[in-house]
C-alpha cells in the first residue's frame, strides 16, 4: 500500500493549506471541477476505442507478436512459441499461461498473435475498463459550484451557530510546512554539483577549484 494519492493531493493543495477551512474546501471543489472537465474533454476528443494507456501497451505487444509462431488447437485456443517459451492462449476465456493477459486484462503478445491468426479484433479482447467510453463515463458527473450564500436553500429548523476554532498554545518558531517522510522512506541525498560532496550546493561550495 502506498500513499501516492495523498502525496498528490498534498502537492496540489500546498498553497491552500493555510486558508480557512471553508475556503480550503472551496479550493478543493474548484480543482475537482476543473480536473473533471479537462479529463472528460480530453477523453471525448480521442479518436481511439481504447484509452491512451491501453493503446500504448497494445502497440508494444503487437510489435512483439510479429515474431511469434502460432499453432491453432481450435477456433479460440492456440499454442504460441515466442522464441524462448511456449504458452497456451484461450481467446474465449481471455487467458494466457504467461499470466500477463489474465492480470492486466489487455491482450499480451501471445494473445495478439492468436487474434491476428484468426482475424479477430484485439480491441474486443480488452477489458471494458480500458474502453474510452468507460473513461468518459467516469467523469460524466459534473462538479457544480456551491453558489452564493444568499441563494442557499436552508431547512426550516436551521439555527445559525458560530463555531470557534479550538484553543491551542502557539509553538516557538516557524510551523513546519514540508511533508513528514513516511516510515521506512529514505531521504534523498543532494550532492554539490561542483565538488560532489554532500552538505552544501554549488552556490555555497567552498572547495578550491581543481585545475587539470
């Protein structure tokens, strides 16, 4: 398990973290609104059946499939020799003994070789999750702005209440703004570009220049 998603959001909101909570949430909503619009527009403008990720993998595997030797077993099963190993492919169940097809649900080079042998579209063998229509549907629901406070529809039993911030004792010195490294994370060591030593950079380097 990784914290990549949290790290990404932390990087995006680095300049908004000091804002009041309501303004921070408004900033998050605006970011999601813009992101959903841009991603749906980009997906709708693609002239392909599959997503860019799937198309890149298919192109790479199709190039490898050109050098495979196919021996048919029946209409949908094949024995494929890729030069180093022999694998079994079943296009009906979308499986291959190399397990790449099973795991990624994108045809491996062996499955592509079998599909080309039978004149079957390799795009039809990909999982629906890689269809461009699926990607568009993922961003189909727009994120609407909250609107002006004067236009809010409040329930009849709504009672205004002022919530004060919690009491806290200010710490001495500046607040930490950089992220806290995760457990087991190794800090990146920066070296001077002039002398190659650690602890300083090229601008503050005091090592004498070497004349060769």
